[in-house]
C-alpha cells in the first residue's frame, strides 16, 4: 500500500519489507471486521494503546478502554502529549501511544496505514448514509402517524417502551445532522436495549431515542455538544410512553421556543416552571384549576399548553403538526367552552396558571368555588395571589422597575409582545420601546422572548400594582420624550 512507505533499511533488508507487509495484512484483515477491531489491532502492533477520538462523541473506539480519556485529551492538546502519534481519520483523530521498544518507523507505519483504512471505511459508510438517513426519517414519520407497534416490532418488539424526543433548528442543521450521525452511530439492530432515530422533517432535525423507560444521558450530551458547536436551538421532551410520541414531539417544539444562545437545549418539563406555583395554597389552587378546566379533555389542555408555551398560533401549529387555521378554530371553540376571551393577556396568564396546577384532591369541590358555580378565568379566587408569599415573589421579580419601564412593559405584555401596537399606544417610537424592553430584560434578568416568562411577569405586575400602569400616565417632558421620576 502506498501509504505505508518503505525506508532505505527495509529496501536493503528483505526481513523488514516482509514485516511491513505482515503489518499491513493484519490491519487489512481487522478493517474488514469493524472499526473497533482495527483500532485493537493497531494498539497490539504498537504494543501500547490506540484511540479514535471524535470532537463531539469523544472516544469512538479505544483499546484498552481505560485509554479513552488519554486519547481524547491528546487529540485536544497534541503539544501536551508529544509521545503520541496522531493522524486525521474520517472526521476524527487517530491517536497512538507506542510502547518504548517499538521502533519509530514501525509506529509511524501503523499510524499511517490505520488512518488510511479508517478513511476507506468512512467513505464506504458515507455512501450508505444517505439511504440510512432516509430510512430513519421514514421511521420517525411512522411513529408520529401512530404506527408505534409496527416500528417497535421492527426495532425490538416490546423491549422498547418509551421515547425521548429532541427537536433542533438552526442555519447549520444539515451539517449538524451529519456530525450527530457520526457521533451517535445509530443502529437498527433488533432486540437492542435502546435505539436512536435521526430524521430531517420540514427543515429541522428530530432525534427520537427509544429505550426501556430510562437512558444514560449519552444522547443528551451529544445533542448538547452539537447544539453548542453549530449554534442550534433545541427542545427536549420525555421519557414518555412510545404511544405518546406525537405528544413528546409537540412538547419538544414548545420547549425549543424557550431556548436561547445561553441555554441552547431546554427540557419540556422545565418550561413554565417557576417559583410562584409552589407558593400558592395547594387546596384552593387545585380546586380553582379543576373547576376552570373541567370542560376540557386532555387533548384540549395539551393544545392550550403548547399554544401558551410557544406564544403564537402559527408556532403552536408547527409544533402540533396541524395547520394554523385548525389551531385557530380549535382555540375559538375552547374559548366558547371556557366562557372566556382567550385573546386577553390576563386570561392567558390565568389559564397557564391553571394548566400548571396539581389535580384537585376532591373532584366534588372542583365543580364550584365557594358555591358560586364554575370558576372563571377572568379573575382569580381570593387568597390565591393576595398572600404575603405571592406578593414577596412578585416584588422580587418586578420590583425596582422605573415607572416608564413598568408602564411600557405592562402595555407591551397587554399587546401579546407585539412592539408596533404597544409603541403606538405609548406614543413612542418602536426603537425607543425596544430599548426600554432591553433594559427591562436586563433589570429582571429574564428572557422576555419566552412566552411563559412573559405570563408570569404579567401576573407579578398586576400583583404589585399600586396605581394605573396606564400609557396615559407615562412620565413625559413634551413631545415623544419622557422624564425620570
């Protein structure tokens, strides 16, 4: 093989050439079996250790296993490990640490030949990857369509019972898909304890990890690294029973809308969590929520939760796999069932509060609130947010805002985070309002792009209101300016 080379000593010594051919033959035979066997043979030939290190996955193959960390560190900082031989190989780095008795030319030959064979294996895998990726996408679509039994039987029967879903978006999704594929090394081998499906659906990357109710966090770590490196935003949902794959899929999309550059992957169960709900008196809170939500089915509640978490009907439609018109029609119907204007910002904040509540301990008490019939969303029951604990929470969240910032933020929230109509009502320029909102976000240390955060701030502003947070009360000094109080 041309990559092995022949030294002058080998040309003069037939035994050296024969040894080189034997080395190459051993590596070739190992390469026909698997990448792991190839790395193991390389380690044996150099009488030391060998690691194939990937920048995302870490150690892909390692012989012995205890050398994995050393190999990854050597690949990351080669100058700190001058005794190691390194070669680029199939998008990763081959690291060899030869034994002290192995001649340098022998170690170099093994490193070069092994890297070349890894490249060949990588090219062959790339040729098959496109077809495999299309198969994965098809299986993901089947799961979303409800064909869970057929997919589970294909992948391992009743051994795979739960699923964890990740949905990633960003400009570099195609590259991230390739990188994550190499790092995860997905396999559809039947009867495995876990199986990871990677599919591209409508411009986003969907990762579905099928398992037996729990996972070791490996896929989560890989998704986190890929998200950071390729500047993607990701939502995560699960583990959920495999039959609830559509629910996990939509919850992951809803969670993704809470992701930011500082927190690129957000679990669905972290969306909407706050310090407020544990402070509310459990019994009246649960009774009120149970009474409010009694007309709704579980599917209705899930649609509303996704809508409130994503912050808009088009985004909710994308997350749920429905058309925007269908979502609008269903929300209008739910507005009728709840006897409330769901377009009102306060009603939306109260609805999100109700959807977060624990189940009432006594269903009979949920039918009415203090004997006055079913509870309404427009107002909260007495003793829920007017406690000292709730007021302290509200002051801690929005306390210290300057008057003009408080009024501007209240107006903007009332317009469902739309800057143009809020600026028109405030009689300020949109740029001025945008600057004020940036100051609000910095003062509150909150992500105002998160719909659930906005709902909580809305509640806190109402709980701490001492006067009319009215645009007419905005401090001014003439024209479109304002003055500080």
